[in-house]
């Protein structure tokens, strides 16, 4: 005989029926810390393109190359749309590496900033 927790069964049933779950927008957002690229201008990125500090591009661990992402600085509300062209960052807690142009657009300068990413 299998014992089941009523709450777990109720939740599982609701999840499978679609009455509970995450929305599409929640599945396409991510929060964390943004940093600025530290690689040299002109070096090849993982996508094969050359890094351009003046372009609105970024590195993300898993999003497909060419994906457009709106990055919003949670400190000041400023946002920018960047294109994923590289892999990284590889430091725990960081979700995106921005070029200097992208970092300047959201007012983060050379440091770190808490951001929200929205896949477009």
C-alpha cells in the first residue's frame, strides 16, 4: 500500500492540469549580478564574432547565440537590449557579462550591478 500526502497529490494534479505553474514571462526572466567583460577588444567570442566594446552584446552561460535580452539595472531602472554572442560569466552569482557599451547604457560603469534579464 502506498501512502500519499494529500497536499502533494493536489499540487501535482493542479500542476499537470495547468491551473498552477510558472507563467511564460517568469520562465523567460532571470535575476542576478551583471559584470563587465574583461577580455580584450577584438578577441574572438565563443560565437566566432570579434568582441567589440562599443557594441551592445553580452555573454551568457546558456542562452543561444543571437538571443536578444533586455537587461534592467535594478538600482536605477535603466535598461538596454543586448545580443548574446559569447559564453560566461563563470563566477557564481553572476548571470551576464556586458560589453562596456551595454554597462554604460544601464549606468553601471566598470563595476557590478544587480540586474533582471528578460528574454525577448
